[in-house]
C-alpha cells in the first residue's frame, strides 16, 4: 500500500511534525524495524505500554516503525481489569498519538474501568493527542519530570500531485459513481466543497475528542478547548498547573506507591510471570469482552457534556 495515500485517508490525532518525520523516514527504510513493547506484571500491578504511533490494527506505518494497536491494548487492558489477581493497572505512555480510529473506544474502556481498581497513567515521557485521549481517561494521570503532554486536536492531510503529473506529461482520468466517490484523490486539487466536507469531519472528531477530555478531567468543553494549550504540547510542570494532569511523578515512583518491589518472593515472581504471559496473549489476540457499560451517572455526565458542546 502506498504510505502517502494511506496517510491521506486517515483522520489524525498526532503531533504533525512526527507524522511528517515518519513519512520522510519511510523512504529510507528497506525493511520493517518495528518497535515492540509488551505488557508485564510486577508485584500484581499490570503495566501496559502505549508506545509509538497508535493505530487500530496493523498499518503500513506500524509495520515500518512499530507502535501500539488499540485492539491489542484493549485486549490486555480488559484482561488486567477483569483479573482478581491484579491489584492495579498502570498505563506507561510514550506516544506522539496516531490515527483516531479505535481511540474513542479504547479511552471509553479505560474510563469505564474507573473505580474497579486503581487505574494510573503516566506520560513517560510523551502523551500527545490520541495518547493523551486514552491516558486522561485513567483514574489518575501523572507526567514524569520533563515529560510533555497535549497536542489535543485532529487534522487531515491532502496531497495535490496534479502539477507534478502535468509536468511529467501524465493526465489521469478517474471514473466513479456516485459524484464524490473519487473526491480527495491526489491527481487533482481538492475542491472548495471537498475542503468544507473534510473540515467538517475534522470538526466532528475534535468535538468528540474534546468532550472526552472534558469528561476525563471533570471540566467543561470550553475550559479544555481554550486552556489546554490549543493543540500545542505542554511541559509536565505547566500541564499539572493547568489541570491537564494530576501531578508530576515518575513511573518508578508511581510503581513504588502501588507496592511494587516490596515483599518480592519466588512465589510472587512466578505469579507475575504467569500473569504477564496471560496479558501478552490477550495483547496478541486483541480480544475483549463486550463494549464497556457505563453507569447511569456516567451516562448522564456524558450527555451533559454533549449538550454543552452543542451549546458552545
């Protein structure tokens, strides 16, 4: 699959310069060199990684650079929450974001698990865009010293190759039905009508994203839209002051507070190894139970946020 065509077909919640860098680097890669990080259990605490670019399933980008599948994440997270042998779940986040597909469902699953057992997320050391969407859904959201969080926003990209084709003496004719079937193809400029349509899709996805952030941080959509850096990244100290995260704390400190490292015995290590194998299997299979069910109070809260979003 042509990587640029695939990129143009997605709605992105990612740091734009990271996507540009990945596209530039893709031409230099002759073979896949994915970055793989798997879940693990330490002292009955599940540590689930959200590393690299986020996609719903495998993609040309993840095949080349690695990353996190929301399907794999949900499989491991669901297993960890359901296990009575796991006392807490930590989301270890180091991601610039990714595509928006699957992110809303993953974030809703994390939010729905609040109150079942401690769910802690940590920007270690980047939680941007789609990664922020998921991480902010946890009970507690921390940022490591020197970490960066934010980039709350979405975008789409369109490349116009018509002039390059003209200079090469190539004239492409696309035949399709109905009238907008070939809209957005790179062989011709995007029409004003096409721009308006795709911008509305961007607006819609941003409203969903921003509403989720407001829900997660117990704020209004106006507060998160206007005060959470407006699409920029924030240093961990500034993020804590703005309420984008709850505190500044490193992953080792958070694990220590959850009891990891105390009372280590061969029996505990054996149990951790067994649980790690189970989470890795769930990660590989990407299988989850039914979609998360929200309590009446949570459902009413979500509806209220939607009403505020429409009013503002």
